[in-house]
C-alpha cells in the first residue's frame, strides 16, 4: 500500500496539473510539488513512477511541447474536460443507488466501462470483481444508507448520531458520509476508525437525504484521511501565486481575489497534509484564522528550526 507521503505527493501533482492553462515542465513540477528527492536521478525515477501511477488510475495525462521553448521542452497537464465526467442529470436517489452499486462491485474493461456504469449505462460483465466484505459495521452502514435509518457509533472518543448519506471505497479504505447530529454538520468518517460497533436506530425513512447528490470524498491534501475534527482555515496568498492556488482549490472556497491577494477558506481535517501543501508557497502564503491553527503551524516550524543541525 502506498505511504501517506506518496499519496500526498500524487495528489499535489494532480492538483498542479489539473486545469493548468499550459503544459508544465518536470523541473517546474519538481519545485511546486513537495516530496520529491533532491538528487536528479532519484527525482527522475520518482517522477516517472508517479506518471505511470496516474495513468494506471485512468488519469488522462497529456504530454505536450511547451509553447515558446527553445530547444523544445516537454511539459505535462491534465485537461479538466478530459478528467471530469459530465453531470448526467440523475435524481439523488438514483445517484445514491449507483454509488452503492459501484462501491460494492467492479467491472472488467478498464476506466471507460467503469465510468459508463457510474453514469447508469450498461457494460458486459461476466462476474463482479469484488464483493461487499462480511463486516457487521459495513453491513449496518449500508443498511442505514439504503433504508435512511439513523446510526450511532463512537468516533474520536465521542458518541455520534448520524444520518448516513453515502459510503465510498477510496484507496483501500471505506468512508462514510452523513449529517453528524452531535457536531451539527456533514462529516466524513473513516470506517476503520469507528470505535465499537455501529448501532442502527429508528425505523426506515427516519430522515430525508439532501436534495442535491452528496459529493464524493474530497482528497485534497488538507482533507486526506480525516485525521482530526474539522477546522475552517482562512488563508491569504500573494497575487503572484494566486493563479496556482485557483487551480488547486474549488471556486466556492475563494473569499477575495483582488490586488491585495487571494483569500480562500478551507475545511481542514488533515493538518499534516494542509501544512505540506501550504509550505509549497513559502512566504507567499499566510494562515489568518483560526489563531489556533496559525499557532500550530508556527510551533511546528520552530521545532524544525530548533532541531536542524547547526
């Protein structure tokens, strides 16, 4: 299984390439994506492996000559229209049914057939590639989603009462999405971190699902893995790096974009991933709020400086 560091690097690489207005050279990516080795030969090997992994995952990585380069220099990018699927206009219950089926089974034939199946099309399948594991908690979670039953469990040493909306299998792990009555908002929970057993409560139809389909699990560096309870971060970026940040964050996260810089608001559940991503912008980024998250970053930097060899 890939390490967290490698996953973060792949996500950072995808974020840098997705929707880029021009092809980006390997040297430029080396400076923008954290986690690559310093030595040239090691970097080249790691970069080649990362490109292969992206292609194996079905990511449409384009290789193009960078305009204006002399001698010609190759660069890389991912066109948004090639990567994202169009909205098929399905109803929320139809999308949820497809999501449950796609999460539980696989299809032969590669990414094209899998995408067709997720959109509701048909594909020739001899037999499922995977079956739902016989895990009592997973069965209870599926029942909660399918029957709209409230579920209870313990998570991060806190008793939760959740309206389960969606289950998703991502990078070898199951995740549950739902409305957390205790916290008062929507949350993602990693199934492997649930303490004790999931308890089904209330009869079927105990709550209504959102009118809009529940979005898939966010795998941005600041959200990957869900290590802690969510905190809303306000971050300022210098206007000179704003174009890169815009390509990495959803448009809904932008709070200000003018001559004074770019201000974004992000829900952070993985502080390590957030810190790694933020530090790629060095002194052109600043955490403005909350103070606790800012202090945590400053404390970490001081520990790194104090521990550095003199």
